[in-house]
């Protein structure tokens, strides 16, 4: 039986759990597919991608640092990818590559479904204004919180992100890290500080008892942030659930089927 080929493309990529996730999705849904890791040279992303697609692959996920490059290579974009100006999922259609961004849906689904925190009416703090933040802001807005504040070391970058989403109907604000508003309901760390083992780019005053504090990283890299959140009364959460939920969105984009994410997340947590 011929198996449809998919991959996660990035640099680095050896740490990715996407192959295991999609293998479980395929087993659940009876789909015949193979999913691999594909390391792209920093100066050879497009060539790597075109070779993979040319060999008959059906699609791929894109991870750092290539999400903006993938956006430029897609002939067509979903609405959420167009809003983010970044692509983490490509489908190699015959008429041209279609780019999607499933990060925001993955984050919101994890917060609302897995952490059981409906976002409607809440105060949300999004820390960071780079590609990760841009990929999720639209989906956070769609969940209709009362207000979202984007904070960043450079307030100009935060303001630019806010301005590009201002038409979506939820109050948005931009501030520096030092001026982050206090006592938020949800805090999402979309910066790379966890990669360096830093606890948090913002002060503990952003938390209140029970604040859901989510770092997009998972595993040992997220531990310092999780410890910081717990020490200051927050409810810590890593990015593993977001990873599984965004993968499920990608699987649906490719295959038209929605897998059971709860079973896969439970299996991954047990493995960690």
C-alpha cells in the first residue's frame, strides 16, 4: 500500500514530537501516511521543500525559523495564515501550495478544551510580538476575551502587531514588558526566553491566584517558567497541549478528519 508522505521541516528538528503525534492520529483514523523529520539548511529551506514536494509528498508542517519563508512560498493562504503572515502548515495541492497557520487554533483549543478556561470575557496578556505571537493573536481574538494586551521588549513591535489586528473587534493594547498590566486571567509566554532557561520576561504582578500561565515551550525548556508561575499563585501549563491541538488542526487540513487529541496528549504526557 502506498503511504502519503508528510514531514515537519525546520532547523533544528530532531527534537520534534510531531512524527509520534501524527502516527497516533493516523492509527486512530485509519489513514495510511508516513510522517518524518526533515532538517533544512538555514540557506536551503526552499530547495528542501521543493525536493520533498517534487518527490510526491502531500504536505508538511513548518517550524522555526521558516514560518515566514513558508508564507512567501504558498500560492494561497487561509484566512488565519494571511492574518498572521506566517505559515506552519503547507498542503501541496496540484494547483499550488496552500498555506495555513494552525498555531492559534491549537493554543485556544488547549486553553478552552484541555485547561477548561473559556476565554470569553477574560483579560489576556500575550508576552512577545514575534512570529509565535502573530500566529496566535487572531485566534485569541476570535474567542472574544474582554481585552488582550501584547507586551514586548520593543513596544513598537507590539504596537505594529496590535494595529494589524485592531479591526477584529476586541480591545487591544500594546506595552513594554515593564508596563505589563497586573492581575491578568490568562498569561501566554510567546517569547523565546524559555530556550535560555529564563523564568519569565514579565514581573510576577501579572499573575493573581489561579491565573493560567502558559508557556508555548514544553519539556525541560518550559520548567523555569512553570516553576515561576506556581511560586506566584498561578496555574502553570506548558505548550504540549497546544502542540497536539495544532497538529490536529493540520491533520484536518490535510485529511479532512479530526482525531481524538485527549488520548494523544495523555500518551505524550505519560512518555514525558
